C-alpha cells in the first residue's frame, strides 16, 4: 500500500489532479444514484396513498432493483444509444429465449 502511495506521489501534478477528479465524479455519481433511488420510492409512496397501488409498484421495483440489475440496465441503454448513433439495428433476436411454453422444468440432479 505504501508503494502505491509512493508511486502516486511521484506522478506529475496533472495526473494526480485528473485521478482525484475522476474519483470525485465516481463517488458523487454513486451517492447521487442511491439518493435518487430512495427519493423516488419515498415520493411515490407520498403521492400514491392507496396501499394496493403501492404494493404493486414496490413488487415491480423490488424485482428490478439491485446494483447488478441497475448496472445491466444502464449498460443496455448505453449499448442501444451507441448502436443508434452508428446506425445499427437496435432490435435483438430474443426469439430463442422467449419461445418456451412458459413452464419451468427441473434439472436432473446427479446422485
């Protein structure tokens, strides 16, 4: 750890300032994203006092939430934006994943 700090100390000033700026932007983005998510849930609960509507919304939100799900959504949106920018077709062929009968099947277990 001390060798890493020693190496950073020997970098030029502009490199240290750039790394500091990037770390501040990343930290504020994470804190802001978490704050916005909790603010959105609180505002929805205040604006919709009906318990049935709240239950339906929070059930949907709970299945779509989590850091991994949010990161996947963000990267999917970024991919779609880039493909639209370069003129690629943004449609995906997910027919193989959705062509099932809707029933779940158990996997065979090894004994």
